[in-house]
């Protein structure tokens, strides 16, 4: 049973063009202090769009004393011009030294609703029979054009042979079959990354690769140049492959290391 619990003050907020805030209460019910991360993740099989790029968490990595609850402030800012609709984001509070999927049963989902612009005035109604006549004319013209312009069927000479069976090269460009044993899938931290991992880990790798999310996690003025991760938020380079400077929580880098050693669950 997990010793880390998470609760949100609200499960739905409405974006009005200004930043909106939600408070997350994270409790460490263990008998020892714990380094706990409040992470942001996509919602599996969500019907709405992803709100993670709008999300900022105040001090996402904290050491919480035993039997103590701390409040995390979550701020969401929908960019100007965001289309109306439902956007989703999921939060997981987890031990910084363990994979977040081990705490997925404690995840909390937040729905962000972006209201649409005021509806325009309803145009004058046009008699239905005008549309009916126009539709019939389109169909008639289409049939006549097809009959007149369709090409004659090709004449096959006796010497011609049937088309050859497509060669394997004809399938180039299709996604490769899953090379991993069930229930694992390729991680795809980059297109050539076929490291076998859990479905949740692959989804997180895809989410972490989002350019807008990485822009929010990087500090161009940092000690390592444009690829530096923002200090104070617990972000480090993922290092899923040589030269991988994707900024992720420390636990993600640890999991990526063990996945690279042949442990699909991200731990020995």
C-alpha cells in the first residue's frame, strides 16, 4: 500500500484567459521522511486535448516529513487564442527514487474547460427546396461527367503478364511491428529507440518529447547553454540515449537507465 496520497481541491476548472490555480495536498504517511515529486502526466485515452504545456507547479520536488501534508500550488495558463473545448491533465505524487507508474493508482485528473467565443448572429434562413434543387443538380452533373470523361479500360495483350507481387520494399515507410514481447512496447525516446518498456513509460517518453513542454523546462541561460534544465524543479537530462538532453524528473532518468540495461520495468 502506498504511503503517499494526493488530493486536489478541484477536479475541474474553467480557463478565462487569466491564470487559474488549484491546490494539491500531498501526504507522507510513512514513518520516515520522503523526497516526493508532484509530476504532470497525460491522461490515458482522454477525449479532450492535453493541458500539460500550460501547467506550472511550485516546487514540484520536496522532502516531506513523516505524517505530514504539504500544499502544492498548481497554476494553469491557457495561451491566447486557445480553441474552445475540454483539456485534460493528470497528476501523480511519487517517491523521487522510484518510477511514477508505481503510484498511478493514486493519480488525480484535472479537467480544464476553455469557453468558446460568443456565437455570431444567425444568418437568414434559406428555403429548404433551394438546397434540394442544388443537390440534385450536383448529382446529375457528376454522373454525366463520369460517363463522359471516364477512361476506357486498358486492353491486356496476351504477352502481358500479371502484375508482380509487391516486394518487401513496397512496405517501406510503414511503422515497424512491435519487436517487444507482450505486454511491453518500444520506448521511442527517438524514432530509432526500440528499448522495450511498459506502456506507461512509452507514453511518458512521448509526452516528455513535446517541444512546448521542453521549452518550459529549459533555461537557455543555464550552465550548460540552451540545453540546460531549469534549476530548482528537479529536472535533469533523461539520457535515454547518447546525447539525450530531454529535461525530465530525476526518477525518469533513473528508470531510463535501468530500461537501457534490459529491465523493462525500469528497475533491477
